[in-house]
């Protein structure tokens, strides 16, 4: 079973992800993981913290001569802005953040809560997802996350392959796939920030090259749609998850939702085994299993809760009305969220791949993957 946990405070010494169940024999190149970490720090609208940090991953355990050992991996991203001595401070709780509820739940202060609830922790979730993507790449699986809506403005991707789209995302400061929209959306973020406010948006993740049958129909807790929904909803500030048509499917008759099944002999040797679908409204998942089509997941991110023009709050000692605390903050982190959501989805897919094909070693996984494709084609 491939799984991970994270540890670390936003302004603590370091952030850690412990990854368990990762197969032996995978070449662990940290360059693509560092590239993801850099993207996660970027995107137009990020605040002052990102000028302090330069995130890179160190793989502390589970690696020998550049290859995974099949033992647990400890991934580390060190914080530069280390200042935990401020744990005793008592800021005013920010509406929308974990401050008020966390401090009551733990019968303590706000700072210990904000230190751990902070999305700084997503640096090591992205690192764990980046590691998972190294495994996925061995099986020809490609992932991409990008922004499709920001501040209520839809940003329709221009047509293109996943590789062309990766290039487009690389050139966009808002990580969208429509270069004509960048300037206006950046302007919107700038104006909103100047007004002391913040913006949310919608990100989409596409995954291509998936074989049939990752996940299962047989047990609720192992259905891949459920696993993906949990991983994505557990990203800070994500408030909704859709797979394929998502909520729109509820508004249409069945004939305009379900994807007809055709067979194309020329695609028999690809991951879809020749079963092609003229539409992909299911977003690549039927019955909790991948169905040979691209996976399409969308996530709604709420606006940042820390406002430069703070909302009403309460002084927790005097219980008197006072403005919520503000030091510094992102104005918009939707582009960063597209990378985070991509990587948490990638981890769940890698976990499902390990479940299906065995996670002891890459060579065994490959042999079992090839055997499965052969048996599925010949059945
Ligand atoms: C990439 C990213 C950056 C974030 N930056 C901030 C920030 O600068 N200030 C803030 O108040 N919230 C920020 N958030 C959101 C909070 O972490 C989040 O709203 C909070 O932990 C409460 O959790 P919830 O929104 O999931 O209920 C960010 C979220 C993400 C994904
Ligand atoms: C540090 C990161 O994001 C942080 C997420 C965050 C929050 O409340 O979630 C609050 C801010 O922290 P700070 O008060 O130190 O500026 C963000 O910068 C990061 O993503 O690397």
C-alpha cells in the first residue's frame, strides 16, 4: 500500500513527508520535483513569503545510488522563514481560517493552529506527488494541472495535447491555457489586492495514459473517485471537487451524459485497448475504476482568508470586537493550487497502480502491467 503523512509547521525548522510502500528500483531524479516546488511557489498574486523561500526537496532515506530501495522515503523541504518563537502570540482569529475553531478545540492559542493549518505544508505534499509522478512516468502516465476559472472569470483552454498544454502553462503567470487571457486576469488580481481583497478560482487536472481498472467497484473505501475526492478536498481552501461533468451531469438527461462505447482496432495496443469513447463526460472513471480514458478532475478554491482590509473579528481575551489579524498574505493562490491538486491526484493514481500491479519493485510491476494488458487484449 502506497501512502504518506506529512509533518512540519509553516514557520518551523522543516517540512517532512514520509512515503511508505514506494517500489524499489525507481530512478529518483529530484529535478522534476524541484520544478514542481518552484511552480507551487509561483503564480501571479502570491505574497511576500515566497520571496523568502526557495523550496527544494532532499530525499533523506530510502534511496541508494539514485534509486529507490523499497523502504520508506523521508522527503524534506527546509523552511527559511523559521520563527516558531512567536507561538505565544495571540492574534485575532481570521474568518475562513482554522484559527478560532482550532484554538477552542485544542484549548490553546491561535498560532499553533495556524502554523499547522497553513498551506505551507503543501510543499511536501507536492514533493510526495512529484515522487509519485516519477513512478507514473515509468508507465507512460502524464498529469497536468491548470487554472480554468479565476475570480469568477472562466478561462477556456485552447485546444492542444497534454505536452503542448504543459508548455503553455509554463509561459502563463496564472498557469492557464489561454495566453490571450493572462493580462486581464493579472490586472484583476492586482486591482483586487490593491483593494485589500482576495480571489479564488477553479483548477483542472488531466491525467493521460491510464490503463483500465485502477481503483475498484467492489469496496467503497477503495473506489478511486472517492480517494481522489478525499485527497483533493483535503487541500487547504478547496471547497468542491468534480470528476468529468461533475455537477453538470445532474442537470442533463442520461443520453447527454453517458459516453457511448466504440471499438477502434488501430488503438488496440494503447492503454485504452481500442475501446474509444466519442465523449469523456465520465472524466475517465466509471464504477470507481479508471476506464481507459483521460481522467479529468476539477477543484474549487475559495479566496484567501487573510485580508489586508480585515473582516470583523473578536479579541479572544477581552471578547471585544476587533479587526482580524493581518501581517502579510497571498492575494490569489489559485495557480499554486493547480500544481498542488495535480500532485495530490498523481499520488492517488500511483497508489492505485501499486495496488493493482504490486509495489515491491518496478521490474515486477512492469511485468505484471504488461501481462495484464496482454490478458485484457486476448480475453
Ligand atoms: C497555495 C495556498 C496558499 C494559501 N495562502 C494563504 C495565505 O497566504 N493566507 C491565508 O489566510 N490563507 C491561505 N491559504 C488558505 C488557508 O490555508 C486555508 O483557507 C486554511 O488553512 C483553512 O482551511 P480551509 O480553507 O480548507 O477550511 C492558502 C491555500 C493554498 C492552497
Ligand atoms: C508559506 C506558504 O504559504 C502560506 C500559506 C498561508 C496559509 O495560511 O495557508 C499563509 C501565508 O504564510 P505567511 O504568513 O508565512 O506568509 C502563506 O505564505 C507557502 O505556500 O509556501
